[in-house]
C-alpha cells in the first residue's frame, strides 16, 4: 500500500471524506507462516458471527441485522485494494517476479445470523468487552465541535484562526494516523501556519498604531 501510493491518497481526492474518516483503521494480524487470519478462519474453529451489538434488554443481547451487508462491502473493498496493488505491480513490470493475482474466498455468513441471544441460557459464561475508545476533547474550551463531538477541520486546519490538529484519521492523507504520515501532514500545515503568521504580522502593527493614536486623542 505504501509503495503503490495508496497511503498517499489525499483527503481532497476522495468522493466522501466523512465516510472515509469513519472507516475502521488498518489492521495487521497473522502468523509467522502467513496463515490467513480472517472471519472465515474464525468460523472454521467454531466462532459464531453476529452483527454489531445494538443493546441488551431483559438479559437478551440484540444484534444489528446488517452483518451480511457489512461483510459483503468489506470483501468488495478488499478486492478493490488488491486490484489497485496488482495494477501497480503490472505497471512497474513485476508480473514475472510475483505470483499470479490471488483473491480470498468471500466471507461466509449464515443465511439468518442471530439477532437475539439470551445471555441467561448459560451458553455464554464469559463476556470480554473490546469496544475501543473515543477521543475526549472536554479539556478543549473552543466551540468547534460537530454533532458527534469531533473537532471540525479542513485537512487539519481548524476554524479557529491559528489552531491546527494532527494525527486524526485521513487528516490530509490515508496515512495520517501512521508514524510515517505525520511528516507530510506537518509540512503542509507548517506552510499554512507560516502564511497565517505572515498575514497576522502585517495586520497587527497597523492595528497597534491605530489603538495608540486613539488613546492619545
């Protein structure tokens, strides 16, 4: 993804930046022998796939009914990514050095995934909550948040003059949350910051003179 330029895709080149920024982060998982670790491999050892937990009512866990659609879209997205990488390899004359393009089996989902599981039945005795985390901006006393509590910005440039953010998902590039993505974003924002400071330095002296002239009067 790095050498093929996928991670360098810019935020102003995608069709729906809000959707892209809300997509799950990149994940790496596997074994030294490169065995595949995916939902199919989990299903093969007896793991039951269900949709996103929607709530728990009366001791019963309720799940979203969109599991099949979510898995189908994930498979489609992965296929497109692999296609992009294969195209890059062909364009750069690597076909003779690489194995033929490979695609994985579609994610297997039962026809009617469970929508409700009774937690009181005794079949489930342990629950491990792995819900991730969300950023907390309660310490930031600036009215610049959207309806979900995230900072509104345009490629890291916050609507409050002179304020910037870094490290957010797809801030300016797909690699913005990765270590090697910070440098390019910082250079872009430094250029904007330098321009902002130059404009401010040209304005402030004149404003200061006006205040001094008014005070003498």
